[in-house]
C-alpha cells in the first residue's frame, strides 16, 4: 500500500481533486514534503519528478491549477523555485 505522500502524488497526476482534498485534510503537512527517494520518477505528465520535488512541483508541471491552489492553502511553500540557481 502506498504511503500518504505517494498517494498525494498519484492523486495529483490523476487530477483527482477530491482525493487531494481528502489527503490534505488528514495530513496538511503533505503539502510541504518532498519526494524522498534518490533519483527520478517517471510520471504521467511531461515532467520528471526528482528527489526533493514537492507536490506543488508536480501540480505546477501538470497544469493542475486547482490542486496547486489547494496545496498553497495547506501551506505549500510558493518559494520552491528559489532553490535553483538562475
């Protein structure tokens, strides 16, 4: 059985807003966590998911605007892009 963070990623990729809302209600901290494993993950969107990427990264890359709003309302860090050098 996948952990809650993996379930959140899957719900984002599936654009399952109800599931995202349910998972964030159970654990709002999911909005702030990053992918744990080293390496990259192939996803069903045109973007690789790398270690350290957050749910907001995935929502933004998949153009999941409503889910991104839910994540931000749950405390996702909107300054995540600042971790990359220009």
